[in-house]
């Protein structure tokens, strides 16, 4: 004869087993498993250890994408297969970091803008006066259309990125916006009443002119660059550039 105490113990065990199975079915953790359990800690450790490798993969894909686009020019758009081949990686590696080729193109545009911004900041840092920093900025931007190799690569990337944001205005990228931020401080020193607005207007004008030169395959003349410098300074000096 089974005692009442034994029956009660079996009921408790059965309930615990059923609860654990229910948690497994629902995809939830049993209450006895603490947050950040062994499985999660190992998974996070694996991701952390792969971080440097993933960063290298992304950099290789960005560089390969830029190189293949420069090679194709404005006559054809590269395939993902062309880019991963140039990078020496697999399709799996590509789609681990980018949802599509357009996603990669957008990243290349952002990377190029950040590189140019860093270069301009370095050049501007060499000058003591606000006016000379503005000059360095204008000259640095226009130099993108003056160097043949840089111009060819920049034009190819811009051409491939031409369709980005065509259906979604929130995804539009502007090279002028991050570059304009570098002009705010010198414009403020020069007495601008609205340094942010003036910086944005000048950046759009100069970057736009640089883009025109790229599409026309024309190198900006020293006289044109000098005119742009005076234009930028006049924007904050009331025409006394």
C-alpha cells in the first residue's frame, strides 16, 4: 500500500517535470536557471573573441567594394560575387555583415565621408587662424576632384550610391552634412551670426561644385579653388571676403 506522503511526493515531482517541459516548449528559461547562465556566457565570450576578426572582414569588404567599383567605373555595377572574390571571403561572410549590396554601398559612402572628415580636420589643425582653416577645408574638399585616382574612385562610389534613398528619404546620405560640422567653429570665430546655417550652405555649395567636377571629368583650376575660398569667407564677412 502506498503511503499518502509518497503519493504527494510523486505529484510534486510530476508537476516540476511538467513545468520544465512547458518552459522548453514556450522557449522560456526555467526559474531555476539564472539570467546570464553558462550557455549565454559562452555565447557572449565567443562573440567577443570574434570581434577583431569580424572588424577585419568588414574592412576587407569595404576596401574590395571600393576597388571593384573603381574598376567598373560608371558603366556597370559590381555583383556581390565580384566583391567577395576581391576580398578573398565567402558569401556567408558578406551577408554576416550586410543585408544587401546597397547596404555595403551605403557603408562605403559613410566610410568615405568619415575618412575625408578626418583628413580635413587634420589639415585644418595645422592652421592658427580661422580664415586659414576655412581655406584648408575648401582646398581639401576640391582636392577630391583634382587627383585622378581619387576622383575616379569617388565618382564610381557616388554613381553606385545614386539609387540609395530614392524610395525612402530617411536613408538619404549627404556628404556635406558631416563636413559642414568642421566649419562651424571657424565661422563662429569669424563672426557668423548663425555658424551652423552658414557652414551648411557653404558645405553644400563646395561639395556640390566638387561633385560637378567629378561628373564632368574636369579638374578644378587654382583660380576656381581660390574663388571658392573667397566665397566661403564672404558668407560670414558680409561680402568682404
